[in-house]
C-alpha cells in the first residue's frame, strides 16, 4: 500500500487524523493534512482506506 495526499484538495476536516493518527497529521497553522507514513503497516490498511473514503476533499489516494 502506498498513500499520497493532495494538500491542495484538503479542506482540513481532520477525519483522517482521527482515524489514523500514525499515518496522518495536520499543520498547526491551517489544518491541512500532513502525511506521516506513505507506506503504513498492513495492520493499518483498513483504517487508511476508510480515511481515504470519508475524506470530504478527496485528498487521499491509496494505491494497493
């Protein structure tokens, strides 16, 4: 699994951080997503996929 984020699409909702705080964070100044782990461990795969699916800005891409 490889995860990418498009900071231009991010609206700062923070759902990704709530679901997968080991993979995603937010910038302090504006809440835009920061990718912490572009290749998360397999045990986080389901929650990362969920974060991508619920992202309101469609800013997270998961490639299997």
